């Protein structure tokens, strides 16, 4: 999505260690007008899919999911992260490892809000190694829900998460896929995406 | 706001110890159509205020703030919660005590996204003892920003947070104020609000 790529080029900050900061418009300050354009693009890419629920994970997926939910006219469920042991029979629980924060989290969704009738679109802001997404996929499996697709704002194409998801045959739509970046020059190179419309 | 009060009566769950669960439509599953009506009501109640930014706190404030931001046509900044010590010179940091989780958090906002030119509307899902809000107010003070008002979905009117905020002369607009609730009967009683329109 050209609009997002241009915004990343303009306002994204490349840091050593392949860190891309987009906190001025995505995950600390949120540009809601941009989120609306992203929502429209996902709606176009997932046209015809019988999505009845959007699933995301706290915290930075929530804003994107809320705005996208307007476009899809469905509710959002956000998975909660916890570091405490939670063996509640009323919840789906799985563990994920966060490389960003260097620790394990439990990811929790109440059984009340996800079941075998649900056709889920999973949304998140970032995809790198895929740990968070694989956790959400595991939770949809526990629930017996159908995953209609996954929408990501920024994918780090040089990490393995995207490949792991696509190998499962899931439609994964990342609006910007970073192929490489250079902390010295600040330059970001994106993967060319054919089905582009925006 | 009648719509929200009716929804709480229908789908809220009262638990012993004055716990009100609204996780089926506000803070785990999110009813975005309801959030849009709440956003319109805040827009009406804060009409004429020169709001240029919405400030909230992760996680459950984010969805409400994102939808309200469409109505106000402004960006959102969400404060981050952390348990790690963070003495970054680039951030405003304060400590809050969470009674819900029984521990202390640091609340963090980057100095890049809040400053003395900002006219802030603070939004959150719940107000009880007011710890989270007082933390956000402290951060706006550090930034020299002007607080134009505070919007809350559900205020527990029998706890002191609302009084503490109103005593500071800040316009606080809670869309539903619970006066009392009964875990045995499941009944919730709301404070009568005169300026009601919805």
C-alpha cells in the first residue's frame, strides 16, 4: 500500500539491529485517518470473505482493529497478555515468547467470545518472527474458529514470520513489507506487491 | 447516556465486591457501533472545546479513543504501562497503583507526542478510584498541555475518583455513572444525569 510505504519512508525511524520505529503514527501516537485507509485496503483484499469477528492482541493492535471493524461491521475481540499463571477453565490460553521484551507472555481469550461459529480476521500492527500471530492462530484452533485471513500493517519480510504463516495456506495481507533497511542512511526498501490498488 | 446504561443493564455482569464486568461489549470484546454512539455523545458534550489530541492508556482505552478520534478528527496518543524502571529522558513517566491488579505500574508517554501546544481530551473505559486518570493528568502537567476534559464510559460513582477529578475543576463526562449494584440480584442503579440527550 503506497500510502503506508510513503508514510514509513517519511516518518519511520530506522535504528541499528533492524529496528523500525513507527511510533509517531501507528503504535504510540495513532493516525486514525491513515488507519481508515488501511481498513479500506484490507476490506478490498478480503472482499467476499464471511468475516464476522476481528481478533487482535493488546495493546498496539487494538486501534487498528477498532477502525477496521467499522469497515467490516463486526465486533473486535482483543487477546490479553499476562505474565501471571492463569489456568481459568473459561479461557483459551497459550504462551508466546516476545523477542522485543525478552520474556514469555500468556495470551488469553475468553471462551465466551470465540467459538466454532466464528469466521475470524486477525489484525495486528507488526509481523516479524510471528510469535504473537502463531499464538493467536493457536487460540482460534482451540476455539474451532475459521481463520479467513490475517492483515498486518508492517511486515519485516526478512524475518521468518510471513513465510511460516503463508506456508499454512492462510491469506496474509501485509500492507507494507520491509525487505531491508539501513540504520546509517535511514533508507527502507519495500517488497513489490502486485495486487496493489492504493 | 441511556444507550450505554441499557446495555450495562442487559449485558453487564455484577460480581461480589462491587465488580462490574462489561467485557462482552467494552473491554475484551468491543462493540464498535456502541463506541461510535459514545463518541458522538462526547463530541456533543465537549462541543466548542479546541481539542487537538486524545490521550488514553493501554489497553482498554485504546479502542474507545480510536473511534472517538474519528469524531474529533484528531490523533490519539496512548500511554504505555510498564513494570520495568524506565528513566528515559525522552519520556514523561509517572507511577500509578492498580487496585485491580494489586501492583504498581509506570505510565509512560514520549515527549515527542505531548507538549505545551496540545489541548487534550483524556478518554478511558472505567473510572473508580481514579489512579490511572490522576497519572494521565500528571503527565499532561509535565508536558504543559491543556486538559480540555475527560470522557469516561463507566464511572463507579460510589468510589472517589470522580469527586477527586471534579474538585480540580475539570469537565468530566462519564456516560454512565453507577451509584450502586447488587451481586445477588444483578441490579445496577445509575446516577441521574440532567444534560442527557441520548
